[in-house]
C-alpha cells in the first residue's frame, strides 16, 4: 500500500468518524446533482440547488464537501477549431455559381463533413445530398 509502518499504526489507532444520516443524504444528493449536470455544477449553483431541495447550507461548506467528495468541475468547450486553413492554398472554383436547381439527375451533388464530440471521443458525420428534385424532372418529361 506504499504507506509507512508508523502511518499505518496511526491510522489503525485513530477512531473512525461517524457520519450522520443527514450528512450522508446530503453527500448523495450532491453527487447525484453533480452527475446530472455532467460535471459542470460549481459551488454556487450546487448551493442554490440544495437550498431549493430544503437543505440549509452555505457556499463554503458546499465547496468543502465538493472537495472532500472529489467533485471537480470540468468546463465543456463551447467551440473547438477542427480545421486550420493554409491561406497559400488555392481556393476551389465556384462551379455552381449559386444555381442549386440542376436540370438533369446526377448532375450536382453536395457534401459536407462535421465533427461530433461523443462519450467515446470525436466522431465524424459525413452527408451527401443530391440537389436534383425528381418531381421537377418528371413534370418536364
């Protein structure tokens, strides 16, 4: 356990701390609220939520309990740059020129790719859209 002998005997001779049922209930509610917020609930908001539920508690006690329970806030990144353009590269030609209504099938397709952050990491979503409408073709034939 990588603990010195004196530290083990000191811990062994120390009386165990009893936690009241109210404190245990408070700990469980704090953990549940923190998990529901996806690790983003800070001490101020945690205090407000606990007070709404009827607990009489201040911010500094909430902060101490959060440290004791290892409830560390992780800020979500609102925006992450996923591509970095090299300005020396040549820009692609605008072949459509804003004409999004082709006259024959399989003439114009559009595609895009985006990145989605999931619990397993970054996932890529690619989409491909045919710009030609079949109703338009059938009415002209």
